[in-house]
């Protein structure tokens, strides 16, 4: 049996949903796949714990607020973040998988 990068319960947060669905693709098929992925995800709302972790991240790392919210969500819920964005590597205790390294 093969290894799976993403299990059947994809989880993201509201910021990921906003960013993914705001992306403009000249290729309709790509947009279809992004929408399908986001719409099939379990969306986590922002809690006080995530907001507090976001504040902590922003105080210690120079990172944009949306990225800090995404990172805080992953840390609080002990998720591994799938991203090729180099900025996330600066955040302590954030588990990352870069899909380009697979």
C-alpha cells in the first residue's frame, strides 16, 4: 500500500479558504481542483487559543497576519502544514512538509 500525503480528512482554516479561493487561475481546470479541495476540507474557526498563538508568533517572527493565523492553527491542533512558502520555516514548533521536496 502506498503512502498518502493527505489523509481523507483535510483540515484548513478560514484564512486558507480565503487565500485559495481568491487565487486567479487562467486555467479553469486548476480552479476546479482548488475549489473542490477547499470545499471538501473541514474548516476550523478561529478560537481564542489560535488568536493568542497568532499574537505570540507575530511578536517573535516577522510574518504576515494571515500566515501567522495559518501557522497558529497548525501548531495549536498539532497539524503538519503542507506548504512551499519559505516564510513558515522561521516559526518555531511548526511542522512543515514542502510538497516540492517529495
